[in-house]
C-alpha cells in the first residue's frame, strides 16, 4: 500500500477534478502490476495495473489507495475490471465519498466473492485527496491560504514593497502549491499592486518531467468593485480566468490572450455589505470540479476567508527577518479578546531554503 | 571532548560570572577523572578531575573545554595544577578570551613540556559560553530577547490581554531561559500591566536536582519615567533587583523583601530623547559579571534593543493561533523600506509542547 500511495502521489499535479489514485497488484509476494491515475478521462490506476499484470492478476491481491469506482463514467467501473481479471483479494486504503461510489465499489467486489480488506493506511490515503474528499462530502473545495511573512508577521512594508521577503526555494515551493491547485484565488488589489501573472512556470517548480502538470490552474480574480480594466498582466498569460464580480457583468476591454475568460456574478454577501459572497464562490468552484484552491492575496481577502471560517489550511513561509510594526499585517482580522482567537493545528514545519515553511489546518478547538 | 562538553553543560545554571567548563582525564583509553565547574569561587573543572584521577593523572591526557587559567584568582591557576599532576598532553577545545588568560594558559603548559592540542570541537565549546566570550571580548553581555507570539506575530490583544498565548511547556522553557541568565531585563510598562514576579520557580523549570540553580538572576527594571512605587509584586519576591532610572535616584517607598535593591542612574541616551541609555546599562551589567541577559518586556523595550543593534538572539515561542490585526505587534520598530529590514539567521527551530520555538541570532547580512 505504501508503494500504491507513492504511485498515487505521481498524480498530484494532474488528476483533478478526479482524485489521485495508485494501484499495485501482487502475486506470490511479487509486484506484477502497478499504475496510477494520470488525468481525468484517461484510464484509472487499476486499469493501468491490470494491463501490466495481464494473466498474472488471476488470484492476485490488488492494493488500491481509494475504493474502486462502481459506476460508468468516462471509463468503465474499475470494480468490474478487478472482478473480470480474477483477483482474489482487494486491499483498499479508504472509501470513496463520491455519492456515485460510497461503498458500492467494495460491495460489488464482495458480491463477486472477492475478499475485501479496508481501511489500510487510511489517514495517508485521505491526506493526499483531502480536497476531493471535502468537495464530495461538503460541496466546498479545500481552501489553502498561502502567505509569505517576516518573523513579526508582516507581509510587506506600509508602502506595499515586498519583493522579496522569502528566498527562491520558497518561491519555487509556491509554484508547486499552485501546480497542485485547481484554482488560484486573488483579489483586484493584488492584481493592481503587484501585477502578478499567477501562472505555474513549470521550469521553476522543480517537478519531475513525469509529473509535469497538464494544465494551468484556473485563476480566479475577485473584483467586487469592478476596478480591473483587462489590461493587467494577468490577462495576457496562458490559462483560464474566472472574474468574480458583484451585480451585473461588465465586459472587460480585452479578453484573455491564451485561454478563456469567464465571468461569475456573486450574490451579495448578507452580513458584509457590498462584498462577494465567498461561500457562494467556493460552491461555484466546487461545481466546476475544483478540489483544492489556493488563495494568494493581500491581507484583506485572506483575512476575509479566515474570518468566514472558510480557510482549511494555512501555508506560511516565514523569512528570518523583521519588517517592523509599521509594515502590513499578515491578515486583516478584527479580533478583540483572547477568546476570539482562531486556533490551528500544526501539520508540518520544515525549512525550505532559508525560510521556515509552516503548514497548519483548522482546528475545532477554540 | 564530547564528554567534557556534556560535563560543562551541567554548569549551565550556576557558574556565572564564570564560564561553564568540563574536564575529562584519560589514561590508556580509560577515563580516570572528570569534573565540571559548579560555581564561582569553588574549584574549577580541572581541579575536580585531577582530584578524582589522583596518581593516574601522571602521563595521562586531559581534555578541557576551555583554556586552563593561568592566573591566581579565587583559586590557583589550573595550568599549574595540570603541570604538577604530570599530565602528558592537554587537548583544549578553545582559547579563553579573558585578558587574564588569552593564550597564557596554553603557553604555560607548553613551557612545561606538555603537548597541547587545540582547538577541538571549538564551535560547540564557544556556543556554551557565548555570553562569557562576548563579555570578555566586547564588554557587553549576550542579549537574548524572548517573546511569545501568535502566527501573525502578535503578543497580546489591543487591550493587553495575553494570558496565555503559549502552552505550559513553552512557559517551562522560559523558566529555563531565566535560570541560565545572569539578569532579566523588563520595563516599567510590563511591571505595571502584567505585575510579574520575573523569578525562577525551580519546580517549574524541569531542571534536574544536580543542576538546580544556586541563585536567582538579577532582575533589572527599566523605569525611565519613575513610574513604579515599589508596591508592585516584583519587589516582594526573593532575589536582587536593579532599578535603572534616568537622572537623580528617587528612593522607593519600600525595599525588596528578600534580596537587595540597587539603583542605577543612566546617562541620557544621545539620540532618543529622555530614554535610558541601553548600551550604558548593558556595560554596567557586564561590569557586574553578567554573561547572558534575557529581555522579557513589551514591544517598546524589545524593539528598542533590536533597533539599537543590541539584541544578539531572538527566542520566539509561536503558538498556532491568530490574534488578528488589531492585536499588539511583536516589536515596536519603525522601518519604512525593505532595505531597512533586519535580517537574522536561524539557530534552532523545534516544537516545545504545542508551540514552535524559533531561535535566531543576529546576522551581518543586510
């Protein structure tokens, strides 16, 4: 199963909206087949592994990192494939929360007389598909907030000057975060101030050729006050853009050069005056098949996601520097007393070049 | 030498103003004597080790973590002791920058026909006595700034509410920082707002009995505006207090209950209006024999030490929580552009309970 999880991880940058899945087929203690799902519409992990195993799949054990599918989608059900190949046993890491599967895959196998053992390394298997799992169970993608900060929690000088707080390795790591994301959300503020492209630059990711992304993530720009003209750099880069606006759509002066521009009109958020309804936006992105979205924005928008309880993960790159107390805050977040503090739990802390990368997820503890 | 360094570390909480020193005597591949310096005025490490070795010191090798002293202080010179004991070889980790020694120790040994090998594990040996080394070479103690912060670099809510950002393990770690410090510096602000005792509570340190501190660190209170009355909690705790004031001494209404209160009058800092001259204060503390001082204060005073370039080490305990952008900054530090940023280098990053402890030292890089 550990090998199957390694294989699943090869799909980190390419399987969405599908989950990342790996499969290993073992007979007589020997691996006779293995595969991973590469891209939506292409064969699932089990199909690759069964093809490689051929006749040797008969009476073998198949290790799969996610419950085999039971429905006819763009490909035939994998449970059927395993049955037809004559495997004796299936070890499944976890269940598939997709309402089209949700236990039916394992049941189909059991009904065919195949021994099913599950779960197995479940936590690891869920971790690699947390976004997919969350979209299936809650209708919302996993929201990851990425911020580059100083030791004193500042992201830029008061003037907006911020290049560069963190080093090249941290910035390459951000490229990998972008590459694994289905969408990147930013705000009109950031577009106007930093004029970023928000694209993945494959050469900078350090991702091996084998795993090189097949797609640019959707770039989502929140422009509630319709301040963008369409002449900003972000509109001239390859890849699709979704412009999230309030009220009536206003056509931009020019379209995206290499990709397509779509516009989405937000209902007005109930409690926050004239602001985009972030929950509605995330629901819309989930419907578009987004499993993981990355928020790369200024303190206002990042703070709004956190304040609304919509941020699932914080990814903080902390540089060993002090920017001082006039510099910009990490997040705009108005809290008054200690019992309003927003607590997180540590997922990972490691050095990335000369910066400290801290990953935290939301905790239910208050 | 590794063993000798372990022994030296046993003196972490007790040797000041002297350095921490360990000594191991080896003959025919066997340890025949070992010792560590426990407390100023008591025997040095070499004396303990030679006593234990007795006749076996003859023709043996002595490993010492610091150059043996060559002068008559409160104890006779250790170099003489090693010569009289007839050791054949001395391996010294590093030199003693004390102008009373500074090479004379090793020379005295060489002149007596003893083979001297040095340096050996020099970086580790210097690290354990960084404060002592700095005091000897620059006349200033090592200044360590300790702060407890949130992920967004905040130390308290705007109201001042801050108990507790970090968990009990981090607070116990702070007790150990206090215990190894010769002095703890705080400001009148902190005394008035938090009413702390600033003492070491031995039971909370988790320090083994063997190493239990013989002394409370000197508590230094900076009260430039003479706002303290003497009725604050800090004055009723065991241990000495130094009150740093501007201009004429003003007697407090009551003295320290268990210890002594001294008052120090600062020259007025040239560039900062009516403020204590922090450099002069640190020089005074060095003259009192302080090797390591710990600053536990609010953002103003901590920021002043950093801005003046007097902070050698930052010890940041980061709790997995967000306190928001209205909360108090880590340091009051007015910087306007990225080229004014103050860069540090990572010394250590580790979890302490559920908080992240980050230790950084000043870097010459800008």
